[in-house]
């Protein structure tokens, strides 16, 4: 069953560029993971600060493989110093999802 993840990150002032670069790196690596179906980096259209991820994986094992990957571990080691609070992560299951 597909697993969906929404994550939000709020960079500290002065670290927006570093967070964006790190997240673009995550996009590049994560989209190559075998169990990843979607990994999109978003920001609000009104220009409000912050980055948001929309992720989809084939199953919970693929989510765990993502969390165990070298690029995710490297991301976790860096991101804490650059955000105002820990990333807000919601793991969701589909109810009525379009193909």
C-alpha cells in the first residue's frame, strides 16, 4: 500500500540557501530510490518562508529504506542547525487518491 509523507521545514534566517541546497540534494538522491514514487520540493506561492515536501513510497519498507539511506542520515546530521524547529513530518495513507 502506498505511503504518503508531508514534511515541512522552516529555515533560520540566514540559512535559507543552505536548506534549499540540501533539500535539492535530497530530491536528486531520493528520486533514485527503488521504492520512491514521488519526492517534490515545494514552497508557498505567497513567498512565506519554509520548504515543504510531498513524498510517496510503494510501502512502509520503502519509507524505512529512505530513512536508513546514507543521504537521509547526512541530511539529518546537517538540518538541525539550519531550521527553527525539527521538521514537521506527517505519514499518511490514502483514502481517495487520483492515479
